[in-house]
C-alpha cells in the first residue's frame, strides 16, 4: 500500500524513475540476445514510459498537481512504501536479467496505477476523464506484465 500523501506524485515519480532504469538497461545490455534486449525490449519500454509520463503529468496539472523535479522524484520515492528497483550502472545485463527486471518494474507500475484509480477523488464527476485515462493505462500495463513480457521468459 502506498502512503496516501501525494499518491499521484508517487505514481508519476515511479514512472520517471523506471523510465530512467529502462534507459540504463538499454545502455548496459550485453551478451546473447543483445539485439532483442537493446533494440526492442528496453528501448520500447523507455519510449513508452516517456510518452506515458508526459500524459500523466498533463493529467496531474488538470488537478493542480505540479509534476516533480527529478530531485523531488527521489525524495518522493524515498518517503513512499514502494521498494523500487535501481539499475546498477557498473553492471551489464543479459536478456534474462532484463526480462526479469522489466517484469518487476511493470508489476510495480501496474500496482501504483491501481492505487491511484482507487483514491476517492477519482470517483468525482470532474475526474471522469482522468479515471478513464487511468483505466486505459491499467489495461496497458496489465497486458504488458501479465501477458507480453511474461511470454519472453
């Protein structure tokens, strides 16, 4: 469970942090399956998250919530109950590592989207479009973590 304080900022912070993780995995891919890991999995995910981050930030602004700076992202995640994955820039990752790490990050993103969807203010009439937006993201990340990425194992 995520702390109720700024749960939407926690969500956006996690997306920003994991987008950076996917970018690091892209750079640190190696070994058998390099082309798939480097050109497809990691680059697809960091580009997807970049687009979703932009959309989420715009949704937050609709509700007068300012997107966090990267420094604030780190502080917000530190204060949250989420155990984030940090990619080690001193290590190289093969395709199996990347798939496993991707799975955990996708599951974390899915869980935080569910948490945001369930906050009471999402049920207010003014947030009907926002709720629909989050439902679409929930479906997208559910598909990624329960079907598409799992099939790579």
